[in-house]
C-alpha cells in the first residue's frame, strides 16, 4: 500500500492564526466620566488573547468581583453626586497578561503587547483629560482583591509617594485620617491597613502599590494622585461593600474639595 508522507508543521505555525486573534480596543472597557475620579481594574478579566501558555512568573489568579465592584460604585456615585467617575477595565485574563506590571514583566509573548498598550494608553488619555478638566486635583484608584488576609482591605500609595499632591494640599489626614477613604471604610466596620490616624503612613510591603500607581501618581509631573486598594475576599463578598465604598468616596471628595459639599 502506498502511503502519503506525514508532513509536520512547527507548533508556532499552527498557532500563528490564533496568536493575535483579538482587537486591542475590544479587550478593555473604557467609560469617560464627569467626576475628578478614575477607577482602574486590571485583574478581573477572562478574555482570550491567543493560544499561548500561561505566564510562568508572577501571580495569575483573578481578582474576582473587582470589576463588578467598580461598576456598581460608579453607578452609585452617579446617584449620590450626579456625576460618574471615569472607568478603565481590563477584560483580558491575567493568566496571559498582567496590566499592573511594567511591560517587560507583564507578558511572556510579544503578541500581548497591543492589549497592554490599549489599557495603559486609555488610562494615560483619561488622566490628561482629568488634569485639564480638574486642575485643582483628581484621583486614580486602582481596584484589586487579595485573599492573603481576607478580612482586611489594604491601602497602597508607596507610603504617600503616589498621593504627593493630595498630602501637600490637605495633609496626611487626607490619606489616613477620619475623612479619608480608608478612614470612612473603617468607620463603617471594615478592617483596614494602615489603620486610620496611624502615626506612620508605612504600608504593608505586599500591597503598597504596584506599577499603575507608580506610573500615574502625582509624584510624576504628568500624573494625578493615585492609590491602590486591595479588598480582602470577605470584604468583596459583603453585599454592602459597593454602597459603603461609594459613600466613603463621596465623603472623601467633599471633604477635600473635589466636589461641592
């Protein structure tokens, strides 16, 4: 019997048609706002970016519930203040791309770069709008989840570095005091770290703020005040969290002159 020869193709050739099987603008959700507030969500996506192995370094777990939290808070702030925050949400999976890292560490395949750029280009564009529209100050909050201490929410500002302008305008109490966001969460029964009115702004080194707040914080001439919030798993499962967080943000913004009292 005559047999046809079996032709093998390199794996790369087989997966190439799927490698960039996404439109970069389609793997993020971006919504402009009318408040001096930008919420970013880098780790609650699941969209397919290509037939590639998962990242072999760094965390790949999904921050479940953080997208829903940010979107619900945005709607609640609209109800309370008559205005909405800006939103940028990564829809792609952290297993392939971690948007809260520098590009060199965020991915292991160059095909992920268009999605990475789409996410960060949109953040940068909104920050430029915020700086132009709200010259007296604006705030970026990078929304995360953690399970290491499920009953605690952690603040990350690199010990005040990324909120340099806020501290200069309103003092350390704007970050840690009773009118701060974590101060208001603590008042509503949430365990937070650092504790409100702590003598030192020293933050837990595990959650002290990642690439996003360092890239866009107010210690940079082109940045705005930026903080990372890591919500414990138990806090994220609390049905009251969106309401409480929206109230905490609204209180903070009124107390610091970002919206009318």
